[in-house]
C-alpha cells in the first residue's frame, strides 16, 4: 500500500481490441479529490538483444503504423496468453530473424509508458546464435528486414534517428558498456 | 516512402480523452492484404536527467495508476499544445522538483511503444541546478516525492525493480557511462 495510491471508484470499459483495450477509471486521489485515469491495457511484451560471436547485434527494420514511419528496433513481440516470456523471446527471435539461441539470459523488465499504459517489456540477451532450417513464420501482417550491425553502426543509427525507440536505445547503451562477450 | 509502408484506407475514431485518443485504422499491407491497426494518439512528452554538481541524479517517486504501483522515474511530463519541448522540460523540472537549471542539453528522442502508440519522448540533461523560490505547482492530480541518488543507488533501484520504466533505465545507464561532469 503506497501513501499515494489511487483507489478505483469505477472502471468504464471503452474498447476491447485485438491487441489493446482501453478503460477510464474514476479514482480517489491521496487528498480525497477525484480524477479520471485513461488506461491502455496491453498483454505485455518481450524484447531481446541478440549478440553474435563477433559482438555485433541483430536488429530488425519495420514500418510502424502508429508512428507512420519505418524504424529499427531490437526483436520484440507480444506475449501470448499463458506463454512463458523467455519462450516468447525465443519464438520472436526465430520468427523475426530465423535464428535460434543456445544462451538466453534475463536482463530487466520495464514499463514503456507508465503515464497511460500497463505495457511492460521483459528484456533478454541472446548469445550463441545459430540459423534455423525452415524457421517458424511470424504474424502474417509483419514485414521485416534483418540487420547485423556493430555497436558503432548502431550508435550512428541512434544519432541519425533511425533507432528511435526506448528499448533499442537502452539496448545500444547496454551492448556498448555492459555486455561481456 | 518505405517499401513496407501501410496505406490507410479508413480511420475509425474510438475515443477522444483528456490525455490520449484511440483510433482503429484499416490499412493495406505491402502484400496487398488488409489489416487493422489499433493506435493510441498522445501529445508527446519530455523527460530529463537532472544532474547535481556532485554527479547525483534527481528522481521522482509517484503512483502510476496504469501499473497499479509506485515507481521511481526521471522527471517527465506531457508537452502542452504549441509548447517548445525544451520549455516543457524546464517547466516539469520546476513543477516536480522545485529546481531550475542553467544548462539544459537535448539528448535524444524516442518512441515509447511503437507497436500501438505514437507517444515520443524528448530527453534532456539538466545541469547547474538551483532551488526556485515559490516554484510553480504541477498538475493538481500529481503527488510526487523527490529523491537525490548516486548512480550506484540508482542501479540498486533498477535491480530491486523500483526503477521500472524504460526512459529511466536508459537514463541510469547514460548517467553511469556517458555523462561527463
């Protein structure tokens, strides 16, 4: 129980979609006043930093409709209902890059947009990568290019705005400073 | 024009709230198939890494209703319509911490949830901090504690899960490795 906790008086469901849901909660603030909170519900996701034996990282390039632009990210995807996040990470790696991993390590979990969404991302590092024959295909509405880049190249992509999302910006800094081969 | 661009056939507005809006777009995929995209529209935000002369960073602790928990973050806030993001950063620093800054530097912009939202965050570093007499107050529905921590303390907060959002995880790594006093 936090001293600043906001008690819910009523939850009004607005939308229940294929990926996200939206609700508006009436809450009581710590000072007794009332406020409304617009909240996006998301099933949660994983992302992973795939590292090659040469210390390069594997990235994917895809069009993101919400941003109306193509951006470069680390592989990531939504957790299916009941799925172990580590298995989600292994599955997304295969679907998006055609690679398997013999060494996958949990790193950190973070919320992406705590101001309005409950989405959390579990982040992993994947090493000892190998190509999979006939890899499973991902979502039929995903179109993806795979890139293998050095840390220096990734930093240039950040500087040029091609790497443009928080999890990947974190991943580049992490790979640069904290990753031991 | 990206080769993977998704052309919008129709946009269906679902919700228009105080902070976010929600729409569902019918799109044409690169292979000619159609798909639906659930998209949250957000006005955009800023966040900043306030650094003291001793190299400590200033963090804020607040309850986040979307996550139903209290988390620790770098100061951040939404951009008001027409507001210069750098002025948003200076305003949020004052409102959330009571501090001013004589040196604020733009660092990077990133999307927080490119899979379903257009929210972007402009990140700044603020130095030469000073206390403001009678600082402006922030949103009346925000209840915030201010913390001043060393990088080592911030890393412990990450390990314990108290620091739990992407922008702050990035900020801690950045402060540890890239920040020159």
